[in-house]
């Protein structure tokens, strides 16, 4: 019960429907519940979000669903208010919502660029801005921003995705410095190649999988649960002296 009685809002967490393949947010919601937290499933996908929250409740946890477009400030205000009304406080925010756009610079459209920057950079900014007053009222808390190794290194495609995830990395450090004195910690997690609903179509291709795993020193893809445990560490009091850092979980990919 590493986060017992804490309240956590997790964006992009509708991907927690059992027995389907889950994303980072969905697995994190289940793990947080198992570790004693009350969880808010915040996502634009109402159908799967409601199902995820119901399944967690049916398993004995406390969970609710809030429909949230992370690029919409009024949605954030409503979601934070709903969380406080239901659970009385908020201790943890996980900015996890994301999409991708797999194109090189010349093939990246303005629409792709704007969408990636809106969801990743603006969404993380709005979530952090919206939750800080409530964390301050609670005497502190933890914000975990899900970036990517794409926010640290480059590749042959996904230009706008790299830019959005890189923005999260830099923003995290800025917010961490600004609010450290108030007991509000801000850190980022940087997953490597992991099989999730967003990557499954690519990684299920044998040739693509072989090419990707050949670049991973551990020789395999990661799992969403391995990422969720990293998020849990940063969300919990076990990381009480950790802020402004980037936790890379990539099987060694960025080590060479």
C-alpha cells in the first residue's frame, strides 16, 4: 500500500479495460488502486474510461471517470473540481495522455505538428497549472509527466512527437524548480519501446519488431506495467527527495 489514501488523477487512462491490451495510463490506474490510492480516470474516451473505472470499483477499489480533453482548460477545471468534490483532495497528477504522428520533417503537416504540441506540451502545462493550487492546499504532492526516450534522442520519423515529448522534458524541470519549496515535486518518465495499444500495430509486425529489439541491449520490448512501477515510485513518498529528474525506462536503449 505504497500510496494508501492518496488521490490520483491520471490522464489517458481509459486504456485499462480488462482483458484488453492496456496502455500506460490504464495499467497505472490499476496499480495505483492496488497500492491504496483513489483514482480518477481522466480521458476523452468515455466508453472505455467508464468501463475501466467500473472494473476497478468492482475489484474493490475507489475510482471515478471524468471526461477530459487535456487541451481544454475548462475541462481541466471541471475535472479538478469533480475530484475534490468526490474525494476531498488531490495528491498526485499523472500527465500521461498522448498520441503519435510517424512522419519525418518534410512529411509532417501543420495539423500533425499542432496536434502533437497541443496534446503533449499544452496538455501537460494545463494539467500542471490546474492542479498546483490543490496540491498546495494539501501541503504538497507529486506530478509525474510521461514523456518518452523520444524526448531525449532522435529517430528517422515521428518529428512532431519528438518535439512534443521534448517539451514535456524541459517543462518538467522548470516546474520542478519553481515549486520545490512548496513540497510539490515534478518529474518525468521516459519509456522506451513498449507494447501498448498505441504501438501494437507497428510492433506486432515481425520485421519491425526484430529491427526495434535489435537496438535494445536487453533484447526485448518493455511492458506497460514496468512503466507503471516507475510512475508509482515517483508518485509515492519513496521519492520524496526526487524532483526535476527524468527516469528512463528503456532496457538500455539510450545508454549507447
